[in-house]
C-alpha cells in the first residue's frame, strides 16, 4: 500500500460521518479511528501494520508504522514563488501526509533527494517526514520538475502542508 493511498483514506474517513475504519489486504492492515474526545478538533488516528516478508532474514523484525495526524483546517504557510517562476496554479503541490520533521536527505552525510530543477518521476522519493521515530518516504506523485522547495531541512511540518511545487509534464 502506497503512502498516497493511505493519505486518500485518511481524507475520506475525516470527511465522512464514520467513526472507525479498518481495512486488510494482502497482509497489510489499516485501522483508523476518529478521536471523539474533543469534537472541536477532529483527529484521525491511523495504524498501518505490514506482515513480514515470506522469507524474512533472521534479523528482519515485523514492520509497524503508526501515524497520528490532525487534519484540521489550518492556514497553510508557504513562501511566494519568485517572479521568474510560473504561477502556483500551474504547479502540483506535494503535501505532507502527516505531522513530523522534514528531511531532504536520507542522512545528514548524504545529498538531498532533489533540488530545484531536478526532474522527478511519480514514484520517486523526494524527501522523508519523520513521525514518532519512523522515517516515511514521500514520493513525487507526478512526473515533472521540482520548481520550488517550500520548507527547510529539519523543519516541523503539519498535515497537508505543501512541501514542494512541481511543474508537471
């Protein structure tokens, strides 16, 4: 299951009147429950559990990813594009699927996944968002070219916050 699919499910559950949702397919379990304790700030809590591979290595533990996000309507803070860039309406926004810390590279010693002007494919990893000690790879979602990076390395990002602007092909 791709992160984009999980994002879509979170949005649908948040916008619906259902309080709980669970889904299981091919060893992957997704369970989401709305936080009913504070109705003024609805929150969707989701948990993704992936079964271990058919022939796991002796040291390969079961992967568990837990994501908590608060998909509330909040103003989004973005930097304005420079005068030479195309208008933001023509650009695809890559949004953060969760609250966490944005990282441009897999480790401090390595180069950033992408820079302004980098050509990307839809399934290419463009950054990592760390949430609760789990590093979640974020994909470009579209084929195109990175037009602008809207956040700084190590910056805290919110659910739904734009991370990149991509000039789609």
